[in-house]
């Protein structure tokens, strides 16, 4: 856009499961350089929204990034377009080393010839991602031996080597220790300057500590949006969380 900022734009997004609208006309503009959090009670539609934007379920309406119409693209093309996601349960190759996991993830941008050449050495961007996620000392360990939190960081590293400019993270700190949560928040801040990061989150302490913008979903719609203080003061939000 004219400001030179990247953003993910969602307009009138609707996901219909056999007549049940899990997402019902959602508008969201997610700007680069802010940490966005998506909160809301179970069943609000948070995961379905991320699924629709990443091509796992079919949505109608519009979701676009850099003028690319994500809703008409298959999952693998969405990844190449720079939009990546993580899952609540980390999806790493347990038998492969941390480094191999990153190298394979980076392979989406390489030709087969490039992949062959890469065998001779680790590409610089893989080394860089390894350092960014703080796992350099575990580079040759099988990913299966990593602690839960470290696997989440590895998944984020896999998005870094895929050059994901938009990262959609599904409850990345669930099951983490307080220290790991802090480290994760700091990691997201570091990498978030030049990316659009959207985090589905239930842990309100984590949201309070790291959110720039919070979107509250309820019943497949956006109930409220703003900074943490605004959201917390909103009576509609209080009712959804406390009123039943
Ligand atoms: P959240 O992530 O906010 O907990 P979800 O996106 O998982 O919410 O679910 C939103 C609603 O859509 C829920 O009522 C859920 O039961 C329903 N839902 C999710 N996936 C499907 C599906 N594949 N088929 C039918 N209903 C679904």
C-alpha cells in the first residue's frame, strides 16, 4: 500500500460447514510489525479462521496478502506466497536433526539442483534461523529429543527459513514454563518487526505481556478489537468471558 507496509487483509470471510457458519463475515486488517493476538472462548472460530487463510478449509469472501488472493490458492502455494502457520502440536520430523528439519523446510524455495548443492553445506539463512530460535547448541540432535517448548521454537524456525512474512501461530506457549513463555514472547517481538504475526492464545498473561493488538472473536464474528486495556474494559468482552 502507499505506506509501504505489508498487511494481511481479510474481508467478509465466511466458512460454512454444512449450513453452520463457523466464521461469519469477518473483517480484519493485520499489519506488519505488530503482534496480533486472536482470543475468544472455545468454538469462537479462531482455528477455523487460520485454517481458511492457509487453505485447509474453504472460505468465501476475501483474504489477501500482497495482492494475492489466498482463498483461491492451495496450501502449498500459500506457503510459497509467504504465509505460514504452526499447529498446537508441533509437526517436526522427530528422527531428523534440528538442522535437517530447518533445511527441509527451507527446501520449498530451492530447485532440486539447489537441494543437491545444499547437501555440501548449511545455507546461511538456515544457520541464521537456528541462532534466532536459540537452538544452535542442539543443531545435530534429533528433533524428537527436544523439550515441548523447543519444538515450538523449531516450528517457528521452519517458518523463518520458509521466509514466511505472515506467521499464524496456534497457541505457541501452551504447555510452556513461565521462562519459556517469556523467551517465546521475546522471540516473536524480535522477528515481528518485519513480519505480520498473528497468535491464537488462551493465556491472558501472555497476551497482556506481548500483544500490540487484540482481536476478540465470538460465534464466528469479531466482537471487539484494540489494545489490551481497551479489550479488557469492553463490557461485551467481559460478558463473553464471565457472563455464563
Ligand atoms: P476455536 O479455535 O475458537 O476454539 P474453532 O475454529 O475450532 O474454534 O471452531 C469454531 C466452530 O466451528 C465450532 O463450533 C466447531 O465445532 C466448528 N467446527 C470446526 N471445524 C469444523 C468442521 N470441520 N466441521 C464442522 N464444524 C466445525
